C-alpha cells in the first residue's frame, strides 16, 4: 500500500540529490516555483489547488503528496481535497478517480501528524 509520508520523504531526498548534482538548474527551478506560487491575482491556496488538480490528472504521486501538504499548511480541509479530486475526476475520467482517491489518502496520511 502507498504511504504518502514515505513518498514525500523519498521525493524530498531525490530533490536534495538533484540539488547537489544540478545546483544551478535546481536553484533556477526553485526561483520559478517561488515566483509562480506567490500570491498575486490568485492567492497561494488557489494556486496550490490548481497544482493539485494537475498533479492528480498527471498521475504524479510525489506531486500529490507535496501539494496536499502545502494545502494543509494553508488551511485546506479534507472536504476541500475531496472536491478538488472531484474536479480532477471530471477532467480525467477513470484515472482521475484513482489518483483523486490518492489525494484524499495523502491528506489522511499527512493530517495524522
């Protein structure tokens, strides 16, 4: 069974590995992320909701765990995560339902802390 705490730990370790191997690329990527996710016309939570929707549609478990954790820090509830999954199901059909369920699981795994 997938455990999103473990997925997040592995993903963070892999990111650190890339930061050591490709420091300039990863620094530039982090700057791009910081710029894209900064509050502007849309607040940070709205941008993270969009990112989670894409993570579900793109079937990226590491991305799901990362964006769910960020949404929890921004005050998102389990019900909000489930509704984001619902939108992804509409957009992604069957695969959206599988990975939407993973987003709710990621919330459950992370909210236990």
